[in-house]
């Protein structure tokens, strides 16, 4: 069979009219000689009755002092995709296209046991293949799989984290050796910038897997980076298209199919908080260990960091604003004893002003020996603007050109970071819209085809 995987996001299954448009895409694929396999997200977006955030809030509101068990949270959140798949299967049936819904486990998706952010370990799509052989279009619940515990009967439902439906689609495409995976959304492809900031931003007709993964990692929500990485690993043709138009969309291809230096686009992150600590007050022999302990703590609590700055006598990183209270709670008044002939204890202050917990901890530690304080400088109200530019950044003067442009426009650059594919600048959140617009214009992206 010539499988084609079509994934429809929340806005594509949000209303009866939107679902009808999505169903026509599925029927068109079938009429073109493909065997469609559909992946759906939950119905609607945050605040709407059956959206994932709305369902999770049902548990969070039970008792504000009781944190829901991650297993129970996964069971509740998975209901959105189950509902969406059943509705979409019934719609296709009403349009003369036999269909059947499949939960992630029924589609053969096996994951690890990390509730809320599971990773796919493998897919055995026998249920999908059997449904196709019986003449049905399978409608697979995105965002979910199952974890089989050793020696125990049954399987535990798990969810794949934000963007998990994209990941489901790419992974199914790989397992089925599909001719292509098509991600349908409410925009007509990958654009050179957020159209809310740059209305004239054109749609890119082709980008590489690496570029689209970088765009996603740096803030754009058009495609989840895991989906791009899976498609790249298995060399699956990947498309980003609009449910609501006949535009060709954006084709995602290997870098060998799109060589050459170029600027692909300007993207931006959400609201960030930047934390930086000066380690000059620490003993030189302790600095590497202190740096390792900070980053180990962030990793253990699964905190994503941006704009990482690791120097001989300092560290710095940015975190999403909604994660800062968790980071502050994790680091504030943290006690870090160091081994040695003489006991040295480090006490961490994770806010600009000392807290009561810090003052209490300091008093308790004084009898133990030398106490050295490590104070984080916290800068709130930040965001990150990034230029995606494969190999272009290696040209002399590009870095200077970006920094000079922002300086000339009076936009402070608080920190920079770069990779083979991007250059990112940490700037005040209030300057984001202006920064995106002037960088987009400076590098001629409006004329890009």
C-alpha cells in the first residue's frame, strides 16, 4: 500500500466546518490512490471545552493543595484525542469513507514510562495495517502511547508532551514507510517570520529538516522538533500545509536537496527570565563542580534552558517565565557542601533579594564552618529573537551586522548564543516586535521565494 499520513491539529478539528475541510483532504488523498492514515489532536485550543489544557484543569481544580498524580493526569489529558478521533471517524463514515478510531496503544505505539513527556521506543503498527486491509481509514489518537511494565498485565497509557501529535505522525510515517507525512494546521506552511509581527512574511516552499527543527526549538510552533528529527532520521518526505486552503505548503527536505548559504527566517521565543551567577567568590578548585551541580539540578527537574553561558568564573541561562518560580524554589537557599581538608559550604540565593528561607539557612550553617554565598542576578521581562541561517553565519561580519543593527535601533542585547544554524539574541520583551521586523527587513526575507 502507498501510505500517506495526514495529521490535523487542534484548529483543524475545532469546529464542524473545520473538520469537514480536513475530511475532504483525507478523501482527496484516497481518491489519488493513497491509503490515508490520519492522526488527530484534541478538539480546539486552551479554554475550549475539550482542549487538553481544559481537561488537565479538571484535575488541578479538585484541590489546589493537592498535586495530581502524573498517571492520572495522563489518563485525563488523553481523553481529548480519543474524543477527537471518534468524532472524525464518524464524520468520514457519514461522507461515505469507512473509518475507525485507534488509541495510541491500539496503533502499536510503545513508549518509556515517563508520564507527561514519554518518548516513543518503537511502533508495531499491526492494528493500523489491519484496519487498512479491511477497507477502513485509521484515525489514530495523537499525543499518546502505552508503556508495558515488565511482568505486569495490561499497559499504562502515557502522553508524549507538547507537540506529541506531530511526533505520532512522523513516527507512524517511519513505521509504515509512508510516501509522505503531511502536517495540517491553520497556516499555509513555514513562514519567514510570525505573520502577527510581519504580515507580509512569505511562505517558504522548501526548508531542510535541520532548519525546521531549529525553528521549532527556538520558538515557532508550526512543527514539533521531534517530528522533524524522526522524519530526518528515516528520510520521510514531510510537508506542512493548511487545512483551509489549496496552497502547496512547505516541503521539508534533507540538506543535500537544498545546499547553499542562506537566511531562512526570524523566529522568537516566549517570555523568559535570565539568571546569571558570578563564581569569583568561590574557590577556584570548586568552580567546575559548582557549575556541574547547577546544571544537574536543572536536568533532574526537566527544566529547559536557553542562552546557556558557561564561562571560567560564571554561568548563565534563561528559563521560560512560567518555569521561573519552580527554578527559584529549587535553587533558593540550596546548600552545596564541597569536599576538602577544610569544610566549605556554598549557599545559593536565586533572586535579587534574599528570602526568609535564605536568612534562616545562613544562621543554621554558620557553626559548620566557612559559608560562601552565590547570588544569582535575575533579569525578568526578556525574550529571545533568533535568525535561522544555515551556513550563512560563517561569513565574516554577519554577527557584527546583527548586533550593530539592533544597537543602532536602540534595542539592548543582553546575551547572545549561536549554532551552525542560528544566531539568538536575548532582548527586552518590549522590543520583540520591532526586533523581528527590522531583522526580517535587513536580510531581505520579504522577497524570499
